[in-house]
C-alpha cells in the first residue's frame, strides 16, 4: 500500500496485513472526539464474494452472533457494515503473532515449551467453552461452532494474551457451497464429520484444537499429506502416532487427554470444552506445568528479539535461499470456442485453495493472476510440488472455461526474514522475471513452461516435452520445456 493512509468509510487503512481466500486484512485507524485515535483491524470481504448472495447472507447472520462474543480470549468484533457494496468487519487489533508464525519463528529454539503449549490450549478452551454455551435472549442455545480452529486463527500478543479470531466468517465460509474449494486448504485441521459435510457441534472444534495441541507438543504435522485426498483420508481415520514417540516427556495422562480430544467418533470425545479444560487444568497442577501470561509474553518477546538480533548480525548480508517461482495467468478462449463458466474472481478463489494445500506462498495476486513462491527446501522436492500445483491450477482453470499461461522457474534469492521478500526491485530480477517471461510465452502454446534446470531436477517425474532453444534478452538463449 501507499504510505498515505487510504480512506475506507470512517477508517484510514494503514497497511495490508494479509490476503486470504475470503478477505483482505488491514491495520487501520479510527478517529473520535478530542483527538481520540484507535488502532484496529478491518477485514474486507473480497469483491468477488460480495456478489455471492449465499455467502453474504451467511456472513451477516454469523457476524451478528460474533458481535455478541465478548470474552477476553476472543477477538472482539466492533462493527459489521459495508462501504460502496464492500462488506467488512471492524475487529480488535492484537499486537503480536498468530500461533503458526510464532511456532515457525521459534524452531531454532527447540521444542515448544510444554507448559506454554498447555497454557495456550487452555486459553483457547476458555474461549470455546464461552462460545459453545452461548444462548439467545430466550435462553435457547445458539449452537455456535467456530469451524476453523487452526494455528493461523489463534493469536498471541506480546503481552501474552491468547485470542481466537474469525468467529463468524469461518462458519459462514464453511456453510457456503460456493466456497468449498477455497477452504479446502484447511482440511488438515478439520474433524472427520467436518470433511464429510455433516452437522457440527462444539466437539468438532475440540477435535481441531486437539490437532493444534498435538503439533505444538511434537513439532510434527498430524494429518497433513502431499495430496488433498490423502489428507482427508487421514482425518477420516483419525489415526495418528503416539505423541510420546516424538516427545518422551509427555506423560501417559496427557497423552490420554489428547487422544480423547482426537477420537474419530464425536461421541467418544470430550462432550464440552469445559470438560477438557478441567482435565488439562488438573493435570497441569499435578505435574507442575505452571505457566502464565507473563511466561508466554517473555517467550514471544524472546523469539522476536532473537530474530531481530540475527538480522542485525547479518547487517543486510543475507544468505542466498533457493526459490521456485510460478507465475500464472488465466485468459478466456476465443468467443467462437466457448464462454467461461465462472468469473476470474471466482477462479482466483479456487486457486487460493489449491495453493494453500500445496504450501506455496502467494506473493502477488489479482483476479486471474498470481505469483507463487516456495522458499528453501530440497530443490527437487520443491520443484515437484510446484509442477503439481501448476498442473492443478491448469485443470481448475480449464474447468472454469479459461486457458492458463504459466512459467515455473527455480533460482536463488536473498530473502529478508522480516519482510519475507528480497531487496528492492526483486520483481524484475532473476527467477521472478524469468517466470513472468515464460508465462507470457506459454500463452501462445497453451502449456506451462519449465526451465532446463528445472527439467533436470524433476526428470521423469513430470511429462515434459522440449520446446526448444529460445532467445531471451537479445543474445542469451535457454532451453525450455512444456509441462503436461
């Protein structure tokens, strides 16, 4: 965004924090009397979803409930409104990290501290118990279920607070048939009944929290697999290794609590979040796993300060990282052939689900256009994932009635750990430029293109056809291969 705040209704948008499959998230400022200012978050529903009547109705209904969830462990919803047809929620700003980023940045510090893992889980359970037990003015249960308890939706502040976000928008998205492709990237944190599209109650959220706790304690993904179908199969079976096989310090009592939360049948799980909270609380006292908000705050600040110190030691001289870049764009076929069945905006939503499942990062995105990156990792394995993802994007694009142009380019870049991007001008450098150049060339061929370096790495694992020796930048030539 521009350094100049952007006016949006009664708010000034200061910076974009994230873009997901359903919304854009901004840090914003609100103004009041006598110079009053407040920093908050504006979550703008993507324009493509503003025309989805089913989603908007569900979103409004769920947001009305979310506004009532006033709890210390739930991100507060201040307002639901629309500006020029663009729906948004104004939310409490939590100054800190989501749990996924905290765990990622703390990897070099060893296993996540067991007392803190239990403390975070207990704080989430307090929020779930409050939400699950909510009733209307007549005392009738509201049957609130979050539907997306995952590390990305658990926020940890620098003050050591733990808060769940996205109550309302997650449930609305899960119920909307048109968004099933968008949310599929979260299958690894769903319950068996959720992946099967069955009716849900609070026990589904308990199962999802069980996954989060297992991964916090062990540092291993529980159900995530290379493909969507295998991930779903693992969730349905709800079979996983003993957490004690990864971390012997986990007691048999703690393992029993965790496995009860992860039972395949909902009737075998904890009936309520309060019941699981009670068992965890008793265990923490009995086994001496004491932790407070201050302890969590010290850990978060230690992780952040350690990152900052490492960056300062490098003094701007970053180590090169291997990257794999995919540039892709959808375009309609000639009118004489067919008419697209979906809008480019809708197609982009499906792309987001595919990319989330692959583990790639979206560095640039607009309707029908995307730049994806995979940073570090074994080059051969990463390239294989990038090629599979590109072919999946191609299939989704064809189903929507469009054609896909795409370029896949491996290379090297010096990625800053804070900005998560290379230095200024990266868009026109190295593999980023090459991927875009190949994307434009592939528009005339109808197949994604891969460099010779990439072709040597994936070898027989992909269907490749030599396109030929192509001139690039005047007197330079490279061999390109068509994929699929």
